[in-house]
C-alpha cells in the first residue's frame, strides 16, 4: 500500500497496478531522465538482485553464483559485449583481499605474506558509519590501517592538534617513506591548530601542507580524510572529527566512511572539491620559514569571542 509523501521510485508492475486506481491529481509521475537512467536503473536492479539472492541464500552459495552468472551472461548477450563475460564469477565463489608484488624482497625470503597486510576492520567496498560507540573501532585505529594500505592521502581539517596527530604520525612517516603522497589542508580557525603538529607534518617526506590564515573570509570547518588506492578501492571519512585526541579516540563523534565502490559520485565530488581548495589562493603553501607567520595568525585568531564561535565546534574538540 503506497503511503502519502515523496518518492523517487521506479514504477514497476506492482506499483503501476496500484497507481491506476488513483486520480491523476494525486500522483506526480515523470519519465526516467535519459541522462540519469543508468544510475537510476542500476540502483533499482540492485534492489531486485539483492532480494532474489536473499531468497536463495544458504550455506551453499552455488545457487546464488548461478543466478549472478546468468545475469552477467544476459547482459553480455543483450549488449553484444563479449568482454562482459569476463565478469562471470568462478564456481569457487572467492574474493580477493590482498596482493603483493612478486618482486617484494620480504615475500621472496618468506618474511611477508599477502594475508598479513594490515587492513581496516570495516569494509573498503561498503560504506559505514562511526558513532564513537564502544563496540566500534576507534577512528584513529582505523585511520592507521587506512594509511598503511593507501597510495595517496588527502586530509581536510579545520585544525590540527598534536594530541591527535601523534596518534598517527608514525604511520604517516612510514607511509611517506615508502613513497606515499600526503596533502593536508588546515586553517588557523579559533587559534586551535598546534604549530608543533603542522611542523611535524611539514617535515614528512612527500608531504605538502596548505594553510588558510584568513578565517574571516575562509570559514573552513570541514573534516575529511581520503585514502586513494591504486587497486581502485578508495575510501574516505567525512564527519565531525578533527585531528585532536578526543575526536579521534573517545568523543561521541559521527563520521561516515564512504567507499568508491558504492559511493562513486560522492568520492569524485570530494576529490574535485579538495583539489579546488588546494588550487585557490585562500590556502597558502606552508613550508620552511612559515612558522613565525603561523604563530602570529594562531595568536590573533585565538582571541575570537568564544561565545560566538564555540557553536561551530563539537564538544570533544572544544576540550
């Protein structure tokens, strides 16, 4: 039974039969936009396939694999694209979780195995939510594992505290030493950033820092951490956690973990927006010789009226 309210629903046979019984003025229906049809129909088909696979689920997944492969075969036939048959799933029903280069010297002497590579506790293919609950992994522990498995890292935080950075600085050091590229955007908002933290980031190899000194016009209060992988399994965190110890370890912070596998447009928008900030004059390169200016800006911005500014800061970051 359809309820009154808003929808964005593909009209299938079941819904169409119910809509026929309703007066014209009580329903708003439009053709699926051709420019968005692939996304709309993919989402709809995903729901149908999910329901179908659930109904034949069991300890033996052979029936599910058979259905998946029938769908792959049908799409290949209907589109006349034989290469799509390469998406057929093997009878073993396996998932690949890690690979090592065959030239890895530690693997060749038996000191390293792909199964031992660090990986986040949460999926890198399905999005999830962190709420700071006791049964969830702490943000900083997940970030450490994300850093260990990333090829490139971008961080966008309104301020950086040494108390938070010290939780992951060793991981960033190892990441940078193996050739990973780190980019960090931060500000002098409320004078909250620690000079020690920015200096530690600056000294990392392959690290680039940009700072907004003018918090009157550039009111950045975003917190986002992006981990790019050459394997195609990019992940990102966006929410309320700045780089401070309480926000990373004990605060009731909410952060959504996004994956490129199920949130591609959002990840692409995050990357594009970060690049747009990176390339504007509002965020200036922080390098050797900039410390004194940063100290002055932090001192000045730290004198803002706390009653008018604190409303923008979560409790755990304020303490």
